[in-house]
């Protein structure tokens, strides 16, 4: 059985972990970890949002605090 590209055994990952992590980080590629030829884990890049605040991303749609002045009944 042929090994898929980006696929490494647990032993290979252990020996080359820092290099594999660097490849994932730089190339945005995924590394598949195998055990006896079967995929058991995946190393993927972490996607971080650059925006650190919600400022400018919210919109105002009216007053959310004042009463609605509409009759209603609680059902129970």
C-alpha cells in the first residue's frame, strides 16, 4: 500500500516533529499521522482571527431596553 503525501508514521513524527510543525505553520499544509498504516491523527494549522475586538462589527437595530408597548400574556 502506497503512503499518501503528507502522511507520516508515529515514529517518523516523533523523530521529525519540530520540522513537521514548521511545515504546517509555513505552508498551511496538513500532516496525517498513521499507526500501522491507518490514519489516527492530523496536524493542522491553527487559524487565528486578526481582529481582537468587536468594535465596528456590530450594527444598531433599535432600542432593545425600552418596553415594546404591545400587550402580551405569559403562557404556562
